[in-house]
C-alpha cells in the first residue's frame, strides 16, 4: 500500500468520529432511574410516580423544573442536575433533594 492511500485510510475514520462528536455532546444522556445515584435520592422521571409514603417531603407540584438545582431553561423537557452528574433529569421529575427555586 502506498503511503498516500494509507494516509487517507487513516484520516477517514478520524474525520467521521469528529463529525459525529457534536451530536453526542449536544444530546447529554438522560438520567437512569435505576442507577445507584438516582435510586439513592429517589429520583423519578415522573413526579406523580413518587412513593409518597416513602418520601413524605414530596408534594404535588414539586418538580425538577421548579427546583433550585435544575439547570434547564423554562420550557425545556429535560435539564441538567448536578446531583446526577452530566445526566439530564425530566422537567416533571422529582427527587428527595428537591429544593424550591427562589422567586
Ligand atoms: Fe430534580 Fe431537583 Fe432532585 Fe435534581 S435535585 S433531580 S432538579 S428535584
């Protein structure tokens, strides 16, 4: 194999990887309710599914989108939460660390 061909064969996969990278970074993964960190704080994607007997601090209307830790913008369906690392939580979710957003 000549060196020019080898050079191109090496560059093409690298270029494809770079082209795909922005899509990966633009769509952070959603939190998994079943992973250890999420279970530890009782996180649910749908706040209405919270076990109110187990989590008496839960009350209807408390959702991630009005929690002080939620990093999504108003109207976003998902947003970051520092308690779940780089993963996104549902705007209608809830966990036991909920803290009402000021204002
Ligand atoms: Fe949702 Fe707030 Fe719990 Fe994060 S800390 S998962 S934003 S309720």
